[in-house]
C-alpha cells in the first residue's frame, strides 16, 4: 500500500525538474546582466584608457595623486610629475582617470 503511493509521487515526469531549476536560471541571468556584464565593460574601458596613456596626460591615481605623465618607463610603470621637481613612479593600472583640459576649463 505505501509502495504504490511512493511510486506515484515519484512519477511526476521531467517537467518537475524544469520547474525547480527555472528560478536558478533566472537568478543567474539577472546577476549576469546586472552585475557581471557591466563590470566586464568597465574593466574593458579602463584597460583601453590605460593602454592609451601618453606623455603629457594629466591623470589621477587610485591613491588620489594628481599629476602629469612625465615618462612612460615600460608597459607597467609610468613616471608622474606631481609637483615641480617631484616625480613618482606609478603602476599604470592604478591610474583611474585622465583629466582633459576641457574639464578643468569648465570648472573655473
């Protein structure tokens, strides 16, 4: 008597599995479009900005230093002049923003 009831409950078919996994797929899709994809786009833009750095660009580092690129030493390191006769070596990937002259003119 109990065995036949148990088999009847387990014979619901494959649609039960799809209903159970659908919320997980939906959650993954939401995470992908709201978190993963925008982060990848932001990383790609940052990498392009870092690759396009040239001598004379005004930059801001992750540590908050503002200065002008004095010399590009290699693929990873640049020399940034932060004051007159004061130069520091900075890892390229820590440069967070390139300041254009138009922005500084608009703020004045």
